[in-house]
C-alpha cells in the first residue's frame, strides 16, 4: 500500500508523470479536479480504508502542506513516497502556455508556488524520496 506525494510547481510535469508511471496502479487525487478539500479528504480516507494505492497530484510546496497526507497515510500503514519535481520556471511557463481554459495558470500563480517551494526531507515521514527532472521530454528519476 502506497501513498505517493508529488511536490512541484504547476506545469512541472506532475500529471504527465502520473499518467506514465502510476495510471494503472494508483488512484489520482487532485484538488484541481475535485475542487474542494472536503472532497479530497473523502477520497484520501476511502483510499486508505480500501487499502488502495493513491497519488496526491497537487503542488504540495511546503512541509506543512504535505503533513496531513503523510500523517493520514502513516495511520493507515501506507508506505509514503515523495517525488520532488525540480523546478524549472522557464520550462513550466512554456508548458503552461500550451494549456487552455482553466488549466492555464496565471504566471503569477506559478511564481507564488515557486516562492513557497521547499524540497522535502526524510524527517517529514517519507519512506522514500526521489527527485524528478525533465530532459528532452523524458523524466529522469534519482534518489533524493
């Protein structure tokens, strides 16, 4: 049983990485899709109760943002794995320009999350931590 937590600015490739790595094995929990924290809480609780592996596909920029997911997963005896998407502001802005409608984030929103972004640490309760970078359209995953 795994709780996978993504950490990174908008348009850093988190959702694409989910589709490539976890689509067939983990439920995707994403605040953009669910719209409210209440709905998100319901999906997390249901995943833990059902022993269903899940991915929290949000920005999760600071330790305090990540804490509630880690604590809930640990109470459910889930392994907690973090993927830190190394920020590349210029590349994220380019990716964001390809988005349409509500999916397109104002540049100030990306800057705001970038200011709050702190790399995760093992002391937060992660069992495994990885860094994800993007090179030539491919994801490179290394231990953090």
